């Protein structure tokens, strides 16, 4: 990417703020309604809505902290259970998206985890009418293979995101495309390759392949 790290961090923050605006705004509206409402049933309904908005906000923050930030610690690997919980939490309120998790390894390299999360975010957003979102990873032939598959009635991958995933530094970085640029950069930094399925296929497929880092000799 031909962009200063500070500018790129700003774009990621803009994406995060955009996604949090709806649930946080709902919290604010709910509090205003609760302050004026006297009917017990309506007050309980307001409290229920506040709880839903609070959970959605927390789930989004947990996901973005792991996908964009330093969550997972400063080690070289991340617990895959943490990644699974982040993805399931992100789509918890979207009853139209079903998550399939096919990752048996207890840990994966941090760059691979973050690439997987960002690819899952993009693929899930492409399921505009819901559908199946499958995430898989396995080590084979000295490489770590990651696959993210979206299958639904209507799949829309924004051309800007497709170009960012396919071309990387040759395209402008915007808040909307920041996650796609980050995913590609993480794959490239890990010495891997990123593949995107053709636009005319009935499903959306992302594939990332990383060389497996062999442990050094014992000292």
C-alpha cells in the first residue's frame, strides 16, 4: 500500500466508527425514550432494546480489536477459539447469516488470524440477503491454507473491495476498502498469496496461502 501508516490507521478507525454508529445511536435513542416513558411495558421494551444494542456494540468492538488491533497478545500465534468467538459475535444479530467453522488447529499465526477475520468480515457483508458463511483453515504440504466461502441468494462484492483484494497497492485506500487492503497486506507480509473467485460465480470464495514457519534449531 502506498499510504502512510498513520493515514491507514485513521481509515481503519473511520471504518470502525462507521460500523459502531448504528448500535451506539440506538443506545442513545433508547435512553432518551426511557427517560420520558412511564408505561411499564414500554419501559421494559426500551430496556430490552438497550440490552440488544449494548451487546451488538460490545461484539463489534471485540471483533475489530482482534481484526484491526493488538488483541490476542504480543505472541506469534492466536487462539483460534478467540477468532471463532469474534466472528460469531459479529454476526450474532444477523439471523440470516449462518456460520460454519472448519478450523481444527488450536492456534494459528497472528497474521493468518487477522487476515481470516478481515476476509470473513468482507464475505459476510457481501451476503446482502443472508446465507452461509464458511471459514476453514488447515496445514497441508508445508503451507497454511485459509478459505472463506460465502453462499447465498444474492452476493454483492463491491468492485472497490475486489480491486483492493486483487491489486493491493495499485488502488486508493478508503475507509470502505481498508479491511480489504489490510487483509491483502497481512497475506503479503506473511509471504503468502491471496486469491479471489471470479465475479460471475454463484458463490464468493477467498483463499489465502501462507508458508508454514519452521521452528529454529534449539539453542
